[in-house]
C-alpha cells in the first residue's frame, strides 16, 4: 500500500454484525484488523473501523462491508504516523475483576489490592480494552476464586496480557504462542516489564510446537483469536488439556458462538459460562 487506509462503516447493529460476520468468514481476510462498537446508543448506530495492510485486503474489506447492505462505508487515507500508539496512549485503564490494565501514563492510578498489568501501546492485539480481552480477564478472575492453574497456555497471545495475568496470579508454567513474530517479541518485553518470569512466548502456528507440547497437559487454555481458527483448533486444544481442564475462548461475535460451541461440544466439552460484551462473546468450557 502506498498510504495507510482506514475503512469506516456505520449503520444499524444488525447490519454491522452481519458485515463483521462476512469478514470473519472470508479466508482471505483471516488476518484483517477491525473493531466493532456501538457509537450512538440513542440512535442505534454501530460502527466498524478496519485498518487494511494491503490493497487486496482493503478491497476485500470494503466489498464485505458493502455486501451486507445498510451501512455507509467510507475509505479514508491516514497520514504517516503511529496511529495505534497514538490512539492507545489516551485510553483509560481497565478494571476486570482483580485485574487492572494500564499504560505508563496511568501508573499513578493503580488501586490497592489489584493485580496491576502494565501493557504499552504497540503493534500487537490485547491492551485490555477490547471486549474479548476484558471478557477473558473476567472469566479468569471468576475461575481463580475456585481453583489455581499450574500449567497455562495462551494461544494467540498478542501482547501477552492473558499469559502475564496467569503468571502474576501464581501459575508456575505459562506458555504463549503467536503466529506474528513482532507480537512474540512484544509479549516477551511486556512479561519482563511486569516481572512475569513464568510467562514464556514462542512463535508457533497451532499447538504442535515442541516447546508447547513438552509442557502439556495444561490445566487452562486461553484462545482469544477468531471464530474460524477456534473451530479448527478444537481437537488440538482437547488434546492439550488435562481431564477437568478449562478453556476460555473469545475473539468471536455473539452470532458465531453457536458454531464454536458445536465444535467443542462434539469433543465432550461442557459449557460453564458465557460472557457477552458489546457484540462479542467469551465462552468458558470444561473438558470432562
């Protein structure tokens, strides 16, 4: 791409969720970066912001957004700047159960008794502000009230936030994977920043990596990715979990949870809890 683009689509919730589903179901857009949120509650307006990384991806996203109908789609050219860092630097800290996620600019606002997780803006997903990440932290906080997890795996770790949360709450063995090399580096830096020595990150696609397999079976698996890969990993996650182990799944829309649940139910998983935040769903399941 000669210049970075932002694609903005606005319209009713149903149209926005339908468009997001079209993007999620397109294999060519599997790595596309976008967000969906309610912009105007009174008027019922929802908004999708997409940030394509290539001309082909830009055309695919624009076509997907227009395909559903009912959305006003605008393609804008962005000036050359670190837009991600600039946007995240102004975001407020996030509280999810015992966890408090913040950036350096909010270091003085950490409440007493909280598990403080400092995550800086960078080119990796998972600052704690997205509904899927918050849902995972809330689900993890609830599980920690009942049991501890000695071995934890975070599939698609991004910034490493979830793996770091596990290490900071006492899990002695924590592995995180990502298919993006910069994310693996960023996650490692965040682990050092948070003194989460147990959290180790590896570049891996799936769960077949030797450094992932050698620590199995895991007591808890996080997988905050996308609906399609969640379905594809159902059998591998089942194999990586100890009997009675828990899995926290997110990165999926509410409209996609039935498909994801079916994939895991067919392998014996039992749904323990679901968390809905905006258009997103987080699922907590147990392997019998």
